[in-house]
């Protein structure tokens, strides 16, 4: 069995990059030692694009690899907060590729 690299995806609501250690700024006064430790040994992205300014639709886009208008989850609640049937999810694809997926 080949050793696959670890994949860790951290996702947090309302965590501005200008207040945490991996993105130094004059406002980074919130100690984030664990995030800083992970960032020292990981890929840290400096430019980010979101599929939607709302968190739930964006998470659905990350998990399906599609835009909100395709997967159908376009709000944070109610009947328009569900992904349409027929989409494959990133954790399932990773599991199929031999990764042990945990949440």
C-alpha cells in the first residue's frame, strides 16, 4: 500500500485572515498557535475566491466541485439549502481513492 499525503481541510466561519498568525498584519492579535503550526508545514493560500458569499452554499460547492446554481444549495437555510440529487461528494471520492476520511 502506498503512503498517500495527508489532506487536512480547515474550514471556519467568520475567521478573517488578517487576524490570525499565518497572515501577519498589525491586527493579528488573536493567538492561533495550532493554526500557525499547521501553516508552517502546509500550503497556505494567499488568494481566495468563493463560490458564494454565504457559507452553506460555498461548502456545498467545495464538496461537489460545482457552482451553487448547478448543485442547487443557494441559501443558508430552508428548502433552497439542499444539494440536488446526483452529485458525488469530495469525501466519497477521496474514500474511493483509498483515503481514510474523517470529519
